[in-house]
C-alpha cells in the first residue's frame, strides 16, 4: 500500500514554482554559480586586467619560473601590451578561453615561442588560422624585421589583428582576411599553425603558396601520430617529414609535438584569376 505524503510537499509543484519565480525575477538568479557546461558559448571576461607595468612584472616572474629566457625586456613589454589588448577585448569578442595572466603567459606566449629552442623558422612565414594572433604576433615581436603574414577568415578577428598591428607598431606584418585554399599563390617559405585542422588538409591548402624547399611547422599535441601517418601516405609525392620533436613546457604537464614537413614538389593547380592579394586585403 502506498504511503501518503503527510507533508503535502509536491516536487512537481516546487519545480513549477521555481520556474515561475525565475521568469518573474530573472535578475535575482543571474548571479548563481554556473556549471562549466552552462558557460559554453558565453563570453567570459577576466576578473582583473593588469596595468602594463604590473603585467610586465608578472610575465617576468612566470617566464623565470618556467625556465623561459628567450625574450628581452622590450619584447616582454610588448607581450604585456598584447596581453592587455586580448583581455580588454575579451568580453566583447571571446577570443580565448584563457583568462588569467599566468595561463596566457604559459599556454599562449611560452607555447608560441618555445619552439624556437627546437627549430629555425623559414621566412616569409604565414601563420595559418591565426585567430587573435597566435602564434603569429608573439613570433612577430620576436622577429621584428622578418616578414610574417597572419591568415584569418573571421572578420572580427581580422579587425582585432589590424588593431594589434597598429597598437604594437609591428612592421612587416601582413594580415590576410580570408581562408587559405590551394589557389592562394602568394609565395612564402614557411607556414606555421596551431589550428586543429588535419595535417593533410593543411598541406593541400597551402600547396599554391608554399614554395618548394619551404616548410610547414605544425604545433600539435602528443596524440598526433595518426595524422602524421595519414599525411605521409597521402602527400608523400609532395612533402617529406623532416622533424618530429616531442617536448613539454617546463614545470607543467603540457606535452607538445612539433611536426615539420618540407615541400619537395609542386602540384599543378587549376588556373585561377587570383594571383597576389590586393593591398586592401592586408
């Protein structure tokens, strides 16, 4: 025999009342803690954006603690400025999921530049799928006199990149506001990417612009072996695997792979009316 609810409490009615109250007083419920899955798609902002001087000092400490000694004082100051540009635009544009200066210093700045301890880049260099400028802008700060191209197809990011170029006074930095496909023929001798696109797809998409002898620098995670196997099988006529370097960011659990392919042969492409980008595309 079923027991009677002597308290007259109804879970159904309680849920209905909660829903009515949330609709009636939405502001009252906005400050409730959200689970991580509830934050998906929302624009999160940092709790604090440090001044240029304090950001510079904090970057110094983070770089020292993680044995990163590549950048000069002036370069670190530019990175601090770039950090501020990212964070001041974060709430509006949602450029990165990283919001603390420490995380940005380690997972964006050190991660972008630490590869220079393992390889020598080729220029002109195109950062493919650069997003808000990673790794291209840190690399440009490190190589002020080398020509670097930032390729990005999302217009709001393109606008931000142009703003960064002006604010940081970066010379020889060209911004390509479009996605790159095989018919893009502007000549470069290096391509670098942190994007998640499959290695084989990237190889095909830069076929028209990467010159023979040029290299593609893939910044990947430790589980990249299936992509390497697929790429060597599908693209061996045009590329050869030159280096596969496993490394980590010191004093962190972050493991990385730098995979470098060298172009050994050009592929005949369908004639296109597009030759070189027009000046207004930069």
